[in-house]
């Protein structure tokens, strides 16, 4: 039963990842691209966590936390670059 739930969740997050990839490429403004990239990072984190559950390993949870931190910092840096023109004040 857990295998079926993991497969369904993986399919849903993969579909979300593909739709966000479309928005990243097609987005009319930079803000749409930033949001699509941030949502793609969240979907990748979810897929990594699901894979960790599937193979019963705790290492992937630590990797997902590291990717979440890097994703947050990169989103903030990209927003600052778009708004101000520089990242470091």
C-alpha cells in the first residue's frame, strides 16, 4: 500500500515539476520565472524525500534540508538582483 502511495505522490510531484518547467521557460516576466524556479526546488525536495522513504534511508532527508537552504538563499539573491541590480549591499 505504501508503494502505491509513493508512486502516486511521485507522479504528482513530477507532473508539477514539468508544469513549473513550462512556466519557467514561458513566463512573461522575471517574477513568474522566480516563482517557477522556487516551486521547482520545492518539488525536487519532495521527490528526494519520497525517494528516501522508498529506500528507507535517512541520508536523503539531510540532503533535502541542504537543498532547501540553498534554494531559499538563491531565491532571495535572485529577487534582490532583479529589484536592486546588485546582490550584496
